[in-house]
C-alpha cells in the first residue's frame, strides 16, 4: 500500500493500482469496475465485465 491506501502494482512493482468507476446500463454507478497501473510502461489492468474478471486486456481509447 502507498500513502493514499492504493495497492502497489504486483507486475511492475513501480506503479500504483488506481481504481476506475463506470455507469451501468440503467445509469447506476459501478464503483471500482477496473484497476489500472499508474505506470504507463507497465499497462497492467484488471476489470469486471458482466461478472467476469479479465486481466491484462489492452487498454485503448473508448469512442462511445
């Protein structure tokens, strides 16, 4: 853990895992839907989609 209480990235051990939130189909907030490493060279991420946990999917720009 760092000073802000976020966990250190176990992949690169340099970055911090930052939580990201989103909104569901009905507009309800989904807190901590994804966690991404703050180190841009690492790119580690973990996310929840429709109840499934995915690791390391390529991060890209969303055009929605």
